[in-house]
C-alpha cells in the first residue's frame, strides 16, 4: 500500500470536495476554539481555524494508522535502517539524531540506538571537561561557528533564540557563506585573541567551510596567533578534520545524523554550551528528549507533531496549497524559520518514494516566514487578499523571555503581541463581507497555533524536536525517504567544473559562456 | 481592455501549452547564454535559463505595449493619481516615491512631481544640516531606528547591505516588533547616552512603534537622560509625532509615499546618512534616480525592470508557478529578500483590479529566499527535485565588497561564489537523466540572473529601484492597484478588540475563547 492507495486517502479526497467553510455563521465559535486543541508537555496545539471537521480529523488519524507512522517513528529511534531507497544505490543508514539526547531516565533499549546514545554521551562528557577547562582559564569571550547548511542554520537559530540565557560576556558568531564578505565582516567584529573557532563539517570536505577555515587560519597567522590554540573541529572520526596536530580539540558526529537534524549533537553543542553553559545545553537536550518520547508513545489523537503533520498533509495534498508560512510571534525566533526551511524542504522536497518510484502527488511544500507582528506589516496583505492561499503555522508564547515589559494604554507589549496573533487567526479564517470589494476578505485561510508558556532552553528543545518529528511523520505518510539529499549533488558537480575554469583548467562550454560575461 | 482580454495574453496562453524545453539537446547553448541578455546602467540581466523563446519574448513585449506600461510608469513619476480603485472609496492619491530622489540634472517637470521633489529636497537639506551638527559634537555613536513594515524592512536591508561603507565607529540598530524582547535585547546592546533614536511612523499612530517609543522613553528617563535630546521623529506634517516639544528634530514624509517604497525618503534617510555620511546616502539616491529614468525612458526591449516583470508574468500566469525565490549570492543582501517580500507581496497580493472587479487570474506570487550559497545547503534539494517548481531570481556581483579574498586551491572565494551561482542556473535548467531515479533531475526549473560589478551605495540604489519598478510594472500589466493595502485592516481591527479584552473592556466572544486558554 502507498499514500495514494490507502482507503483513508480516498476518503479524504472525497471529503476535500467540500472542505469546511470557516466563513459560515456558527462555524468558528467560542466552543470550537476551546474544543479543537490538544495539549501535552506544556504545549497547546490549537486548530479551530483549520478547514477540518470531526470527520476529516478522524480520517486523518485513519491515514496515520494506514501508514503505521507511530511504529515507524519508534523504529527510527531504534536505529532501523530507514534512510534508503529500495532497489537502487542509496545511503542505506539508520537515522539516529534522537540518540544525541537519549541520556535521561527513559532510554531506548534497541542495541543500535543504545550504542549511538553511548557514543553521543561520551562526546557530551568530553565537551563538559573541555568547556570547564576553557572557562576556568577565562581566556575566551567569543566563539565563531564555521559551517554551512545544517552546520549553521539550526545552531544559529537556537543561539539567537536563547540570547536571553547567554552567560554574561559570552558571544557567538557564525560564518557560513563562501562569500568572502561574510568572513571579513565577522572577523572585523571580534578580538581573535579571545576567540574560539569551531569548524563543523561531517565529511571534513565541505567547500565553503574549508575555504572559510583557510581564510581564518591565514588571519590568525598574520596576527601571530597559533591556530591550534583557537580552532576546534566537529567532524566524523577519521575525516581530514580529525587531526590533533591542527586542532585544539575534535568532537565527533556520525553518518546516521543528518546535517539538518544535527543541532542537538556536537554540531550545535559546542557553541550552545559555550554561550549557555553546559547546563543550558543540557536543558535543550532534555526538552528535545521529552518530545522524542512523546512522538512515538502518545497515541495518535494526543500526539502533537503527528497532528501538525496530518493537518499539513490535509492542506498540501487535499486542499492543494503549495506553501506553508511559519510565523513565530517572537523576535527571538527570527532565524528559526530559516532552520525549518532546511529541515522540512531538504527532507521532504522529493520526487520519488522509498521504492524509487516517481510520486504522483505533492510532497514537501515551500516553507517560508518572518516573525509576527512584523509580517503583518509586510506580506499579510497578500495572505489576506491574494489569489494564492497560504496556510500558516503560528508559534506563540504566553510570557516574554526577559519578563521586562511596560503597560502602554492599559496593556503590556506581550498582551498586544498575543492579541495580534489571535486576531490574525480569526481574521484569516472568518474573513469579512463588504460592499466595498477592496474591504472584502474571503476568509478560509487556514492556520493553527502552537502555544506555550515561554521560550527557554527546555522549551526550545521541545520546539526543535516537534518540527523534526512533524517532518518525519509527513515523510512516513508520503512513503518517501526524508533523510537523503541527492538533489544537491548536480549543482555541486557543475560548480566544481566552473571552479576549474576559473583555475584555468578543464572544459565546460556552458560555464565558459557565463565566464565570458564577467 | 484588461489583462485577460489583451490579444497578447491570448497568444501567450496558447504558447504556454508548449513552453520551451530547456532539457533538450542544443537548447541551452553557449550562444543562447551570450545572446539572451540585456544590459544597462552597469547591470546585465541574463535569462537564457528561462523557459522562453523569441516568440514568447516578443509576445511578452506586445503585452507590455497592450498594457501601455511605459506610459503608466511615466505617469506614476509625474504624479498622476494612480493609487485608486475606480468607483469605490479608495486612497485616491499620487504615488511619488521617485520624487524623493529626483534632484539630479534631469528632473520631472510635471507640477505635482516637481513640488514633491522640492519638498523632499528641503528635508534632505534639513537632514544635511542636522547631521553636520550631530557629528560635529561627536556625541552620538549609535542610532536605533524604531519602526515596522516599510519603516523597518527597507532601511534595515540597505543598512545591512552597506555595512562595508559605514563610517568607523557608527552603528545602526533596529526595533520593530511589539514583542518586548525585541526592544530589550537592542537596548541592552547600546550605550543610550551616545545613542540617537529615530522613530518612524507616517500616521504617528502605529501601535507597535508607539509602544516601543514609550518603552524607550521610559528607559531614558530611568537613566536620567532627556528624551528630547535623543529622539527624532520621521512622520507626516501635523501628525501627533510632529511635536518640537518632544523631539530633537522632525523630518517629514507624505501620504503619496507608501511605506514599502519609502527607503529613499527620510524613512531610510536618517539612519542611512548617520552610518554612511550624507555622501553615501546621496549615492544611494543617485543610483535609484538613474533606474527611475531608465524605467520609463528605455524602450521595452532594453528595459531592465520591465523585462524582469514580463518574465515573472510568464512564470506566474502562464506557467502557473505560485512562488518566486529571490537569491542574492551575497551575504550583505541577507535582509534584502525580506524587504522585497513586503514591496512585492503587499503591492501585488490583490484580489480585485483597479475597477473593483474580482480578478480571474493569479496576481502577486509568494516571494521568499535566503542568500546563496547558503540556500544550496538548505532548500535547494526541494528546488531541484521537489514536486512544486520554484522560479528563481539570482543576484550576483563580479567582485566582493571588501576586496579582501584568499586563493584556496587556485581560486578565490568570490570565484567560488560565482561558480556556484552559474552552476545552479545551468543545473536547474538542463537537469540530468540517470538510471538511478534518485539521481534524476527533471530540469526546466526557470531562473534568471541580475549581474553587476559590486555592491556599493550607488548600485544598491539601482537595485532597490529595479525591484520597485519591476513590481509596479507587474501591477500595471495586471491592471491592479499596487499602492494600497486594505488587506491589513481586518487583522488590525480584531487585534484592537482583543487588546480591549486584555484591558478588561469590550466584548468579542472569539477573542475571549482564546484568552481563556492562556
């Protein structure tokens, strides 16, 4: 059975002919808002403003049973080899990012998972010793993370989100782009004498990262600083970057942890523990671990990431909406959507299923977004009145991080922020009729809200894992391999050919044509 | 005649049944790459990798003539009232952002445009005097811009893009979100004693901005600093913020300058001239002005923003692609796409035409993107192999801003950056056949490249105006009003009701339902 042949898919197709009309009187009501929600781990998922009724909902849960997703989620966390395409050459690996935070009371017992967790714990302990030594000397105030893609986006998103919890006097910076201006502008901002540099590349061979590392080594030497006293590597054991003669320390990752799922491993761990302290990093892991357990232990109807995945499938495959806007009503999460762009689009932007067959349905949507309320003053015009419907995933917090607020005209800023969030979900759903066509809002723009108390390291861990598992669940339902990224190879190969042309080597007529325009 | 009834539209509909197949042998060739480009003002627009042939191209130019867009562009710059919806209540105004940079040799002579340019020049001169005084005293090192939407995104994008050209020791910061954590984290970063604050709101009534201003005034007072010595306003004459008893200075804007088109007015001018010096700001204006003249004086076939608009229309209305990814291969432009999101989506995300009739075609697409090469390690998997085709607009520069680069393995970073850009456009267009379905790339993903020498203030001005006019041209072709934003009102009204609930006032059952969940 595949996605298109499940009985539930066929039922959902029929139901989608007449999706719930949220603009009708007595559809979006007080009681619907209070009823259409699930609650776990301190999160509420509110979905009264999605175009689903009880019938659609129960059929979506049937779909999740047809696709057997809770079993698959458990198997993933047990280390079953799910990163594979049947019948063709593929990565053929386990997917064990959850092992990087599996060191709390309740642990996976399957041998592969246990082994991966033990290895991860060993790196964690190594890191704790390293950080204690570093901070005892007190010689480093800043850290620069050099990496790209998963070695940049997730760590950057979390470091930014948790700035409120940084130890005083510690700062993190990121260099990712091969654009030389990226390196220079960061290097101009720090005092390299007091700066640690963590270079992250699983293969030890990422073009952008090696180029930027060379750039920094050059700069250190020009300042008569010893690179070996400043540069740490995070890489695979035995990679060219696993070299004690060149690095102050090396921390390991493994091929069963995909870059976009690597935030809680050493890829994010070095920088997070530098700015938050080990205890802050530990809280992130604890938050993520709780969501990991929830993802396969909670039953369908109470499962946060699963319900979000199913509502996403409804919008994507049955209402045929091509994008998803993820809008945190929190400035601290300003880089979180960029991380989710990778996590979701690189995982599920696929054209074949895990049997190598071309899919005949839509897979991963385009993920985009900026924080609210900012977006309201930017692209919300199009969301309210444009011709392409955009489903929204809001993220909201009951209280602010700093707890420092001021009443202006009887309400605090945090209350104004929440008021805007709730108002948008209502306005988008119910719309507005008017004699002036320019003041007409068609409504029926679906949205849901993930609401929790406030954004601290533990909550951030939960939120991170919530999205990782939402993405995995959607992949399980579509029957695709969410864990490889063959689609990035062709560009790399052709870029290599053009780099050769710049170096005066090789032949590539199309590339030469572009070079002749410079 | 409207978009759907133009003869050219019907022809294009027919042509779109069999769009050019870029994956076929001898389609994307060396000579096509060299030929399919136009060049002006130091920019090259390369479009060999769009799905257009000569026939489509000439019909697109017919379309631009059917819609008489060059005349409309000139009329806009002359001050003709084009921000209106025929037959219903609407803003009914001129659209004169171009007047804010119309003080060079060649100026518009139409009375309204001339008057607007004279007023803008007066503010420019006021600003020059003010900045000289400020910097003579040398008492201010930092500036915080407080504003949201157009009063934030454009100024922030340009300030970030031109960091390389900031005067040493001068820094700009931005507070936009009503999220109290946004203010606090910025205020914790600066020494308020040495900081200017520029509060920007045309109406003087923007909720977020007034709230943040109150927050800052409170903080200044607690530090025994006089707000009147620190806070400048940029606002409409006679607004509540035009008040010499409360502000160190006030600079004016007018209702014929939309927020999303206001970067070159005092909205961006104060912060840009603070960090770049007046001469830097002047260069931005000069760049934009050159593109303004080009936009209505260059004929169709040589018109940069028009050709980009037409290719966009082809992708949106004839190939039915719902989004556009704008990908600058330049880290300095990291916030430029967020500005373009507003500029484009708020302008053209409309459901009625300028006669108040519901449109029966697609208007403005979803605009999104992150800088390259970063995106390659993130969402490009989906772009290469996903099920929804994403057209791309690349922006590239021949040299870096800092001119500080290092050869690693025979090539510089800037060469690697350009190699990746060109490689992506080729890979996306031509694809790759393979026996392994996971290594198959369907190709036919359209893209174009805007290429220029390097990113300095003048180029930034040109680039800004290029996109402003691309958006305006698309609006002219669709026959919609690109200059109002009624779609943001409903959310505001409902937010006001929920804010009242927080203050213990009023009634709004749906709002109360949400509040009961807190």
